C-alpha cells in the first residue's frame, strides 16, 4: 500500500524533472485498495520549462578563442578586446543553449543561431571601427562561402534565359 501512495509522488517528481514538451502534463494513477475496485485518477498539472545550460568552461573557451582570433586579425586595442569578449561570450552562450535545447529540431536551432549571429554582428558594428568591421565582414563572407561581386560572372543558369529565344 505504501508503494501505491509513493508512486504518484514519484511520478510527479519525475515529471517535474523531465523536459517539458507541452504547457501541461497529465499524470495518470491507478490505486487499488485491498478488497475494493480500482480507482483511476487523472490529474493535469502545469509543466515547468526545463532550462538547459552548457558548462561555463565550454562557453568561455569558445568565446576566448573567437576573441583571440579577432584580436590578432583585426588589431583590436585592449578596450575593444574586452567589449568583443563580452559580445562573443553572449553569442556563444545563446548558440550553445540553443544546441542543447533544440538538438532534435534543426529549424529552431538554425533560427537561434541566426538570431545570435545577427545580434552579435550589430554589437560588433558598434565596437569596431569602419576599417576593422569591413575586414571582419570580408573574412566572414569568405568563411561562409559568399561570392564577392567581382567573381559573379559567367553564363546564366540553364533554363533562366539570358540567351537567344527559341522560336
């Protein structure tokens, strides 16, 4: 009998520790006192969101690597370096939390990464001088495989026209 009373409590404890997929969760329990018919209880409880947080050491290591790379390639002064370190740490933290939270949903993860990248870019624009920001943008585009304006020449893609019309 004690086990039957503990199992609903155990179910609630486990439910509150599990990641919440919905706004509410339903707990079903079945109790059968000796010599009586079983009693089914269905309880709806609000599910608390499960917040995942990556280790600070991982975030700091990635943010420091990014900052060191930017410091060397862009010639940041000490004040800029510290501001960039804060910006990088915030962006890395957002991405790492997104990876843990949305590892099974690539679309949501891509949205988190895109949002973190956009906010990081805006913040960097305020810290870097125009020459540094231009160099940063060129390197970023090279890394991401964005073709530069000079390299976009050649023939039109098949089926998109640009040639002599067929009659």
